[in-house]
C-alpha cells in the first residue's frame, strides 16, 4: 500500500517525502480533531473495576 502511494505521488524523492509528511500530518490532525472525540464516549476507559475500599486496610 505504501509503495503504491509513493509511486503515485508527483516529483522527485524530496518532494514525495514532503508530500508524504503533509499527508501524515493531515491524517493525524483529522484523527485528533474528529475521529477520537467522536469515539471517546464509546470506549470503556472510564469503567473502572477497582473497588475504592480495597486499598484501605
């Protein structure tokens, strides 16, 4: 998959590397701005199974 993307980018290796970096940064931005906030309520990170009284003896 990465080879296919690399072959279809225009320019020489330096231009391709810069375009690849911009694409990666854009995908990371979209993930942090839209996908992760949307998915966060669906994830079970706030469901703790540790009992509060178990640590006190």
